């Protein structure tokens, strides 16, 4: 490989890394996300009866799009989770999580279908329990007014 080819490869790599640092190419603001979760195993001495679906309105910031958008809330100290991104482009984020002091682990994948639509999935496993969640989202507005939780 010539010096010019090496130099050009370096510029292209740096450019692609800078693009990835920008995060998912989605609009910031208020999003409506529909979740469907199937859980297997015991949960509080009760077996899960089937899939559960719910919808939430959430505020998505530029920081979220760079560091891992649409992740589970990790503010519950009993299940504190850490997240590590393994892949990121303008249309894809993938990562792994560890929760409850390493007792639970999972994978998350978020895809930007357009600037105003997304879909994703998250799989988690823990002692005697596993869950699979599908999600789809639609951007609603630039303002976060109306979000279900204050982020």
C-alpha cells in the first residue's frame, strides 16, 4: 500500500468515526414508543401469562442519540444497569447491558428507519427469568412537553 493510500484510508476512517460519534440520525424531542414484551420464567413467584404491550411518550435528546437512545431507565438503584455500545452508525445502535450487579445481562438493537421512525429489540436474561422486547417509535414533536416522565 502506498503512503497516499494509507493516508487516504486514515482520512476515511477518521471521517467514518466522526460520523458514528454523531449518533442515530433521528429527530430529538417527544417520541411515542410502543413496547411489546414477552417474559419467561418466574417473576415474583408468578409465571408470566403472555406478551404485554404498552405505549409511552418519552423525551429523546441529542445526548441520548449519541450514547444509547431508547434504553431502559436505570435510575432504580436495585437494578442499576450499565450500558456499553458495541456498534453505532447513523441508522443503527447496538450494545450490551449488565444489571443488578451482574445478575442480569442483555443486548439492545435500535434502528433508525427514517428521521421520524425507529424500531428496536432488547433481550435480557437473569436468574430464572428472560425477556424479549420489541419496540417501535414515532416522533411527535420537537418539544418534550407531554413526556410520561421527566428525564
